[in-house]
C-alpha cells in the first residue's frame, strides 16, 4: 500500500501497543508475530522441496555439460 498504508500500520501495530505493554511483553509479541510470518514460508519450502531439487539437479546437469555458461 506504500506510504498511504505505512502510517496506519505504525499507529495500530507500533505506537499503540508499544505504549500499552511492557518491553518484555512487546519482545514476546514480536517474536510470536515473526513466527507467524515464518511458519507458512517453512511449510511452503517443505512442500516445494521435490520441485526445487529437480530444478537444482537440472541446472547442475546443464552446467556440467556446458549448455549453460556461468
């Protein structure tokens, strides 16, 4: 959303909770939110692993055969 979305984000997720909670609780909250962002990515990597492995093996094969330059 660009600059238009950053100000409401700051007020809703940074300024208001930051003024209402203690530093230790804010750290726990930020760690929990980061886990919430990382978990779907880790699951996506796990389920796409066979496809990524095939692409990697194909790239190595083409590199070793000389069909692909570095």
